[in-house]
């Protein structure tokens, strides 16, 4: 809703991940309340971020005092201490925060965070690792997953298909992917795919399909 979209955001834990997140949110013009229990982190970031507070985020009363109960969206960026991360999410659930996002550092950690009430769990190391693996072994330039089943990728034409004119219907029937954009060398933007695709070496495609189909198509060789 509109409130969560424009309201302030709190970031808890100013380690490597949380500090980058807080800076990026501030750069996007959002009001950020950053919290860390370590006074050194608080001092380090207070010149770069508008609002930085020292508190133990597992302490519900301390969070309430900072006005956190009125913040629509909170990101728990604590990574190393699973205990601190889980207890912080519990405190935020108690405060009734509408949108609790939490960072996991392992599969088990992710499960626990969901079961104690985090609304969205992100696992940056796993997500980046998966994406990078595909980028390294194929001609994939970008890869985004949706809802554990669906994906969109930006790829250079797979080697096996270079020079083979084909059409959209064939790609959908044979590989289960739909081409939603085509960019030829020298062009500066993507166009909607036409019926017949001329798959030259330097053509890039934006394709959609199930994760499995998109990965299989991207790695055709
Ligand atoms: P990264 O991998 O991003 O560097 P870390 O887990 O090493 O993440 O850092 C997490 C940050 O969260 C540290 O700055 C730490 O002081 C802070 N932190 C840990 N526990 C708490 C807590 N209970 N309350 C507030 N901040 C915490």
C-alpha cells in the first residue's frame, strides 16, 4: 500500500550488507533509521546516514523507545549471529511491524526466520551465487527469479542457435521459453520480438519461462 511504499525504513545491523543497504536506500531518497548495538558502527555511520541509533535490537522496549513501532518496513540485516537475528524478528513481530524483511545466511536460518514471522526472507549469498554460476557458464547477462518457479533472463544468443533463423513459436514449443525482447548489435534498446528471429552472434534476447526452461535454454551449447 501507499504507506509502506513511501514511509520510512529501518535497517538493523550495520555490517557490510546492512550498511550498503542503508546507504542505497538513502541515495534513493528514503528516510532511513539505522540501528546497531555496536557503538563503533554507530559512530562510523552517523556522519553518512541521517538517523543512526545504538540499541540492542532483540530488546523490544528499546526498539519501541526509538519509535520503531511506527516504521512500516524494517530490514533485519544481522547475519553472523542467527540468535540475534531471530530474536530481533520476534521483537518486531511483537511490535506489529507490517513488513519485516530479514536476511538469512544459511538455508536453516532462512527457515527459522520465516517460521517466526518474517514476511520476506532474503539470502544474498545464495541468490548471488546462483546467478553468478549461470553467468559464468553461459552467455547469460542477467537472471531474475520470481516465486520459485518463473524466471526472466537477458542473454546473448546461445551458441547452439547462432545463425539459425527461427521463430518464436518454435522456441516456445522446443525450449519452453518466450522471447519478450530483442536487441541487435548497434541498437540501443530492446524491441518486441517479431515472428521470425534472426539469431546472430551479437544479438541479445530477453526471455521468460520456468526457471528450469530458462536455465536450460541459456546453457544450450
Ligand atoms: P555482515 O556480514 O553484513 O558484515 P554481520 O553479521 O557481521 O554482517 O554484522 C551484523 C551487524 O549487526 C554488526 O554491526 C553487529 O554489531 C550488528 N548486530 C548484531 N547483533 C545485534 C543486535 N542484537 N542488535 C543490534 N545490532 C546487532
